[in-house]
C-alpha cells in the first residue's frame, strides 16, 4: 500500500522531480525566501501543475521535525516496494556479471540511505532489503541517499534466506561480509554475477543469513578499530567489485 512522507532539502526534491514527479503531492517553500535556486524549482513545479504553498519557518520546522530543510519541503507519495516475485522476474532479465546488494536488517535510516548512495555510485543492478528488519524508507533515508533512492531498483522481501536461495538458483554467487572470517574481500572474485550481503549495525549478519551465503569475506584493517560503519564497509565492498569489473 502506498503512503505519503515529507522529504526536504533542494537535492532530495529535485531528485524526486527528475525521476518521479507524479509522486510529488505538494511542495512547501519558505515565505521570505526569494532567490534564483528556489524560483527555478518553483517554475519547474508550476509547469508540471504541482501545487506549491508558502510556509513560515516554524511550519517548515514542524513538517521536517527540525531537520535542516533549506527552506523547502515536499509531501510525496511513496509506492510500496516490489516483492520477491518481482525481484526474481527482474533478475532473470539481467545480463551476466550482475551486481546485487543485499542489506540484512540495517536499522538506522542514515546508514540505509548512505548504503543506497554507495550502491547507486557503484552501479549495482538492484538492492534487496528485508521487510520486517529494515529501517523504513523515510525522509532521512531520502536525504542521506542524496537522490540515489530515486534511481535504484529496490526490492523488499519477507524471508531473506529464501530469497538468497532463489538467487543461487539463478547462478548468482552470494558473498557475505563478516569480520570473523580470514578471507579478504580483495582475494574474492567479484567479477561474475554476485550478490554482496551486508549485516546490521553492531551485530552483523544474522546466523541464518550467514549460513545461506556461498562465501564469507572481511575487509582487512590495520588500525585498532574492530569494525567499520556498515555504510563505509558497503562502499568498500561495492567499489572493489566495480574495480574488478573495470580492469
């Protein structure tokens, strides 16, 4: 079922306008702001028949829960994410050496948004999140993804281990990132069809997810920290895959 959320900031709203303007329901602008950047955006909205409403700073602060909104916010329609059936239909049409990102129970919306941003930058074919354990797609995910959310194919599945099994049947190799293994990500062949699985903040991959992977790998570190932020680790793993595919 579709729902509406409020997003904010020029980048997030411009990305929504460029990708799915039909989902923009209403745009709220700061009533005492009058500059070229805002006027250009309002002109685009007017041409598409999207309603804009002037609002006070207090109203915008309330709409955005006191986040940094740059004097602009928007109510958008957020369609329901496609499920596993849609995922498998999509995967079957992918070319060889596809790259998929699986996020297992990422609960911080900022981390989720940052992972999506890295996924878009690394050129992944799609992202899979688990329906019940993941942070919901909300305004913070939109903002942190810096527009990547609007450009990615994202699927939400009920049973991640079952989804992984279905991906294996499509000859996709499943690599789980796990700090407890001795295999370096830099020693793993990521040039063929691959799904990289990232675990939750702190706890990492769930046991059943870990057992479902074909191979586990870790990111070698030289300092005294025990682990990396999940969004940083995601970026490293995805760009290593991208590097291998472009040598």
